[in-house]
């Protein structure tokens, strides 16, 4: 994988959409994620878990994609949660205050349970 590539794999678990974000999320690749999340919302999903286990890099443009959709998801009774952040990315999320805005948990099962409770 080159430094500027992004792969997005979406799957469904009942009414939850799991979005695997693989590679580099920056100004060049952010529109692809934006389009994917919009398509998920257009299909009626409001509960999204972003699996960042294979996310190597994120820029401010990448963070902006998540901020763009959070209000709409929460208005529709859903949310956007994160799992699989490596130590560097987790530190960055905390530094930017994302841990206050978004739920982050290394155990995807716990995030799924919180959506169903």
C-alpha cells in the first residue's frame, strides 16, 4: 500500500454498520470516506462503528469527515464510535478532544452492546 491509499470496507451487523478504515486518511482520501458514510446514512443506518485497526495516518481533513456527520447521526438516534486505534492515534484523538465527543473502545463487542442497550 502506498502512503496515500485508503481502503474502506463496510459491513453490517443487524442495524449497526461497521466501517473498516485502512491506510491513510488525509485531504486526498477523505472524500472517499465522506462518500461512503453518506451512502451508509442514505441506506438508513445511524449506528456506525469505525474500525481503525489498520488506519495508519489521519489528518485534520480526516477528522473533519467524522465531525461532519455526528450531529445527523445523533439526531436520528444513532452515533459514531471508534475501535482499534493504535497508541499514536488514540493519543491524537485525546489531544484533540475526540475522546470527549466520540466513544472509543478497543473492544468492538462492547461498542455493539452499547448500541443495543
